[in-house]
């Protein structure tokens, strides 16, 4: 499969394994416990990740701003993401041209639960990282062949 291009790169390998883990775990949770339980778990996971990123910014002596998150955070840690970032009048748009997470979800017929992950993760993560930040997920690669598109906006930065 095209997503098996990790070579010896540990970050790529970890992200691919995370994508596979989510795929299989999400399928079983949704089937056995229901989608509501999966959503609750995703919200909790995203909130913990947002708190972690907030703490990393603080330890670096930085405010938890959108620019810091996008430049130093690990939202797009895997270099295969191929993210293009554009400043627009009310924020920043990130277009992701390749997402291994989406490739894995499609390969394993898990696009619906992949979309659920992307739709919840970024919003909940930002809420915990800095409540003044917002994101609209206008397209995911799990849902089609168009580029994934995230539209970030930022109010006043929290202290």
C-alpha cells in the first residue's frame, strides 16, 4: 500500500502504526459500545493532547498561539502530510495534500470513522490548547480525493 513508505523513519512508522491502531480500535468501539462512546474517547484524547501542547508552549516560554502551534506543535508531525499553509483575512488555512491517516482509513474501509476523528480532534484539541482558537474542518481526505482543508482562526491569545 502507498502508506507503507516509512523506511527506517521512526516518526513515519509511529504515525502509520497509530493510524492502524485507531482504525481497528475505532471499528470495535463503534460496533461493540456505540459511536457515542467513541466520540467521548476522541474528545478526551484530543483534550489531553491539547493540554500537553499548551504545557509544551508554556515550558518554552511562549504563549499558546496559533502561529506557535502550527510552527512548533506536532499537529502535522509526519513529514508525509505535505501541508500548505496560507494566511487569509481572518486566519490561516492549512491544505493537506497527503495524509497517511486517511490512506490507512480508506484502505481498511474506515473512512466514516476517520472523518469522525478529524472532525472532532482538531476542534477539541484547540479548545484545550487555547479556547480563543477555532478551526473549521471543511474537507478531509478520508471523505474524498480533494485536499484536506482546515481553516484556523484566532481571537485574542490567552495568557
